[in-house]
C-alpha cells in the first residue's frame, strides 16, 4: 500500500512538472499497473487457495505415508516370517522328495514282485477254471445221477407204499381171521385152546388134554369137534396157508411099537390133526403142512409138571398168503 501511495504522490508531482501529454501517458501506465496489481492480487488469492489445497493434500499424504510406513513395517515382518516358513517348507519339500524317491524305488521293487505274483495268480486262476469246469461236469453228472436216483426212489417209495398197503391188508385179514376163529371156537377157548397173533401169523394152540390121551396119537371126540369148527373157518378162507406142528415135553418116549420117541409122537399127532382138518372141509391139501417139533421148541423150559403140560401141545399156524407181496418184491 505504501508503494501505491508513493506512486500516486509521485504521479501528482510529475503532473505538476510535466506536460499534459506525459501526464496522460503516466496515468495510463498507472492504470495498467493498477490492473496488473489487481490481477496479481487475484493470482495471489488463487495461489493461496491452491496452497491451502496443497497443504491439505500434503496432510493427507503424510497420513498415508505414515500408514504406509506402518504397513511396510508389518509387511516386512510378515515377509520375514513368510520367508522363514518358505525356507522350512523348502526343507520339508526336499525331505518329501527324498522320501518319494525312496517310495518310488520301493514301489518299483514291489511292482516287480506283484507282477510275478500276478502271473502266478493268473496261472492259478487258469488252473482253478479248469478244475471248476471239471467240477461242473462232475456236478452235471451227479445231477443226472441224482435225477435217476430220485426217479428210482420215487418208484421204490411207490413200491413201499404198495407193500405197506399189502401188509396192512394182510394184517387186517389176520385180525379178521382171528375174530372168525374166536367166534367159531368160542366154546373151546380157555379150555385147552388159545388163539394169538405172533409175527403176523395166527396161532391156534391146543393142549394135549383137548386132543389126545397121554402118549396117544388118536384125536379125542372133543378134539375132533374143535377141529371141525376150525376146518369150516379154513374152508371159507382159501388164502390162508396152514402149518400143523406137534410138540411134546422133554420126557423121552420108551415105546417099542410105531412110536419110538418124541419125534414120532409129535409128527404122528400133527398128521392126525391134519387128516381130520382135510376130511372135514373143502381144503386144498397143498395149503397144509404137517410137522413134528418133538421137545425142542418148548413154551416153558422149567422141569415142573405144569411146564411140561404146557409144552405138550399142537399148534395150528395160519399165515395169510403173501403172493402179491412176493410179486412186488420180485419187481425190485
């Protein structure tokens, strides 16, 4: 401002001393200077404003710089830490590579062994396949054999059922025969006569006192009556085989006539009973057999009179014919 007042004062002094033209020039220059001054002020203000902006930016940059310094410090620490980890990882990697190489060497060796084992396994497999084919052939043969056996078994089962049916029929026939005999010989049962079934056969057992006198072979009237009733039943049942057995006690015979011993006595008594049965019924003689057993098949081996009495008997053994059964057995 002092410079400006000085210039104005100077201008006034000059104006009073110089001509008017010079004064105008000087005044114009003064105006120009004033204009330049105003422009400089504006420029100064703009510069001051720019400076303020720059200072503000500098403050921000300083803060960022400080932040970057801190980050650089942290990053440096991180870098060093990472570098140490990298070195450790590098060492570990080298160790792993060494182990891997060792494992690869071992694997190559194992592969060689496995290759040999695989070859052997293939050979064994081929052998097993051959054995399996052989077993399959054997199994097929066994299946065929089993089918044949099963068919044969079914046939045998059918035959067994047939046999069972025949035996059942024979058993029923035997029971029916026993009932018929019991009805026909009711008056004699438990009076020296008994009827039983043993081994599928009907046994009509007659004691000596019902048929004979001691040591005799002629049948008594009472015995003839019982045999007639028996003959009627046998005549009505032609499918029955008849065995007449004579039995004695163990006391030896001392005869001098026809009866010389117990063999003669048992045979003659069986023959006498057989003749009476045949003469009193329409019975085919082929169905009947007479036999003497002597004293060799006793019911009681005791030596008492009661035992000897029990053993002196005639047994008429009736057996259902088994022709059908024999036919089935022959087919086997």
